C-alpha cells in the first residue's frame, strides 16, 4: 500500500483509508459485530492504516467496534473520530454541540470506546454556528498539549472557517465529500487547503455507492438506509444521473478496471495530499478499492474523465433540507 502525508502535518497514512460508518450506521442493517471486526482487520492486513469513525455512528457502536478490531494493531494504525453532535439519552441526534466542555467529554468517552490513550485525528463533525471556531480550535489545542489528541481536523467546513481555525491550531485535515459527482470543493476549499498545507480526506468518494454502477432507478434500499432521504437518490434522480455512471464505465472498460477504481484513481490523481475513505461491508469490494491505488491514469485520461463528467449535470441535492443546513457555507 502506498503512503501519503496529510498536508504539511507530517501525519503519514495509507493512500486509501477505510470509512467505517456503514458497518454500524446509515446504510441499512449493521453488519454483525464479528463480521465487522473481520473486515476491519482484513483492511489492516492489506496495508490500510487510516480508519475513520465517529461517536454518532451507532451511536457509539462504531467506535466500540473499531476499538476492539484494531486493538491488536493499534501501534501501526491511525484512528480518526469526531465530536460536535449532542446525543440524547435515547441515543438520538439532538442538535450540534461544540462547546469546549462537551468536546472534552466526548474525547474522554471516545478514548475509552476506542481502547486507546490518544486520538490520532479529532475532527469537528460539523461546524457549530453557536460556538466560535476559535474556541473549538483552542480546546483541541489544549487536548493536544495534554497528549490526548495528536491532530485536529474539520469536516464540511468553509474556506473562511478553515482559515480561522488554522490560525489558532493548525488543521491537519479537512474531511468533506468530494468525488466525480460532487466537485464543489474545487472552487474555494481545495485552493485554501493547498495554501495552508492541509490534507483532504474525501468521504463518499464513490457517491455513496452510485459511482460503482451497482445502483439504478429500480434499486430498493433498506428502510433504515440514509439514501432514502437523499434527493440525489430519488428514483428519478438516479435515472437522470445514470449518464455519469455510464461515462465512467466506458472509461473503466478501456482501462480493464472497474468504475469504482476509476473514480478513486481520479481522486488520488488530483493532489498528493488527498486520501479517500471509501466504506464497504464486503471483502471483495475492499480489495477492489485498494486496487485503485495502483491504477495509473495518464494526463490525457484524466482530462477525458474530467471533460466527460463536467458536461453532465448531476440531479438532486446531496442531503435533505434539514441536513443541508448543517453544512458550513
């Protein structure tokens, strides 16, 4: 597995990480615990060193799963988790909360669930409009000084917020959606990251599965699947967006690769400090994704992909209206 460094932070990780959310949360029925542990350990055996989780995934179950799975290899992996949501006594999301005292409480609880004495990368899950980002960055700075956290990250933050946070505590990585069907970060965010020396960790690099070519208008999702609430996954949007997948599939056939591998290889080719974190519950998909790290795309092929996909209008918003309001602009 190739390695990459997230910006100028010195944090070296595998070129491809593993997003672990789907093992416990958001995409239908959780994978049985033993199977989740097996998959996570299989990723580590194949050279994956960046594992992404959050307290809200479950909630709590995903951190506990990751803590157990990675305990035998803890010294050679990087664990990223997140704070920023208030989780009620009933286990349901109850608004944002990035108050300093809450960040500290989450850090302590996450350390226990992850069975570790330090969080390698601690992200603010979503920007809290009620708490100055300087207070958030300052709190994580204190946690770093105390040895409980190594690196600070943000998720779905605007360029302006990134700058303000970075001025207080250097930001190691920004986690945001970025893929062939969501390229908004290219306008303001990517130039800001390049200027400040911050890495990008794209989540949903395969468009929540759509770019793999395995989803069409007739696909039925589990009733607990997040995609049921996403306008982009409404049947009519899936039909309209099929052209994008077909373009990628044609290029994949020419390269003797899969559409997923083309989508990931394209991302990896954009910047040397980009580390996608596709998620999966299947070993063969894990191996397919890892195969993208050795797929070389020439400059002309990259232009062909960019030109072909840029001419296509992607239909449907990423999130429901309530979820979209949590994205920092």
